[in-house]
C-alpha cells in the first residue's frame, strides 16, 4: 500500500504556526506532578475540573505537587 503525499498545511495551520513562533501562544499549565505521583495525575483527570495541561516532571522524585495560579 502506498502512502499518499501529505497535502500542504492550510491557512489556519500557517497562521497558528506564525503565532506560536512569534511567542503569542502560551500553554496553560494547571498542575505539575512528579513521576512518583502518576496515580494522582489519573485521579485529577478523572475528577475533571482541570483547566490547562497537567505536566508530569520526569526529573522530580520527592517534590510535592505544585499548582499553577489560575488566570483570569
């Protein structure tokens, strides 16, 4: 089976790329968890109410969960 060549990105994708490269888009981090607390990540996702991304820090071992301040 042959793969079809990818079509060029559309104008919306190009606009988003320009915004991201220009520093106009910023990810929103809800909370950061150390890898040792991966179960808490799943619980937070299942409970809902997560506003933004949850980050799992692979370099932390003994640090506690940190919460990012909410933005308005």
